[in-house]
């Protein structure tokens, strides 16, 4: 049996399983990363779980040529 966390039910807190971002990037990723395809290119893995790179390291992903980057 795998030690990977299972996808939480809708409305539950993120547990870092990464499945949501692997299947379909969120609206923020679509707007900031200009409609990426799955898996989300900002999905990061560390310490046995997945994280949103747009939250952890936004300057790594935000293109300075996007006007909204100054307000994020």
C-alpha cells in the first residue's frame, strides 16, 4: 500500500497530494501562467508532498511582462 496521501473530499483542506494540480491547473494558474496544460507547471514537490509554486515562489513563475504581476 502506498504512503501517498489520498485526495481530500471537496471542501476539505489541502493535504499536499497534488492530484488536483496534476489533473487540471487552477484558475490562478490559468491567468498567471497563461492557460497552462495539465499537470500545472507550478506544481512543486518537496518533503514528501506537493505545493503550489505560485504561492511558495511567485517571482519564479510570474512573467514581468504581465501587467497583473505588479499587483500579485
